[in-house]
C-alpha cells in the first residue's frame, strides 16, 4: 500500500524589498504552505502572492502565526500574555482567510512560528490559548506541532484536529523535540536528510544529535524555506520518498480519504 504524507514549508516570509527563501521553487515540491501572517515576517502583498502561488500548484495553505517581532524574525522569546497571543493569532488567521477566499481557497491549518512554537511546546496555558483561538474561529483547522509537546497533548484533550510534525532539516534531542536554532548556516547533505526522512516516515525512528535512536510519530514533514539550498533539499526528499512508495499530499486530503 502506498503511504501518503504531507510536506510543509514556511513561506511568504519576504517583507517589502527584503527577500527570504525561494517560494516559487519550493512550491513545486510541497503539499502545504505555512504562510507568514505579517508579524514575524511577510506583508499583505507577499501574503496574496503566496496564496496565488499555492493555488497554482495545488498546495494547501495555513497561517504561520508568530510573535510580533519583525526585527528578530519571530525567533526571540517574548513576554506576551496568552490573551494577547489569542488575539494576534486570530488577527493573522483572519488576514490569510480573506486572501484565501479571494483566491477560491480554504485555510487548512494553523502553525505557530519559531519562538512561539517552542514556548507553547512547554507551556500549557499558552498552548490552551492557541487551541481556544482556533476553536473560536474554525474548529476544523488542523494544528501543526511536535508530537513531543504540551501543545499536542492539549489539542488532543480539547478535541482539536492536530498534526505531528517531523523536521527534516533540524536535529532532535532525546526528548523527541527539535534542537531550536535561529538559522541553519550551511547546506545540509540532501541525500542524508532524505534517508533520515524516509526512516522517520516508514519506521517511526530518528537518530538524535547525541546518537541515540528514538521513536518519532509524524503526520507531516517540514522543510524550512530559509534553510540553505532548501529547494534542492525538498526535491531530493520528494524523489527519495516517491521511489520508496510514499506520496506527497496535503494533510486534509489524506485525512478525508481515510475516513
């Protein structure tokens, strides 16, 4: 039986004349785009263009909601109340929903960005605020997060659709969480990353930075658009998965087909 998996990428992160990533090249390989909501990166025109690009390539869209931190690209820790996080997530989601509506698309998912993603992974109150914001707007949206996180457990408890992510271009610790970094400076060995990804998808295993083998659960694979050589990395991953009977498909479509 052919296994299907979602491949997501953070996109729409350019801002005015400042460019980040190669969205056009990445769209050829992914199935779900996490579109920056304008707080950590992105702007209205970039958001519209990203949604249009996703539509052209048959890629699902979701909001990539981060801290209000353009200078730090949303990768700096910030003291923000859970209520403010709720309001800011709803604000960013609303912007993407309207651009999606204009393009005849629906929003598939919500994915916190950077420091917010990692803070929520350890903080029940923050995770609950994120889930409550989703449930107030559209409880059918899928929340993307790490399986080894408080966020995942809270989403399950609150009956929120949730997807466990595997990060192809990030290291893991023995707790099953990614080793957070603000930026990958060098290109990764694409074949090694592809083999590591296949092992995670097929066998549910990943080797940590410390050399231990741990179990990993996943519904979606993430490749960061700002990782050096990201388009080539995504291409090799997709080719390697395909050669081994794994099809790339948007997560909502996979789940709908399985019900």
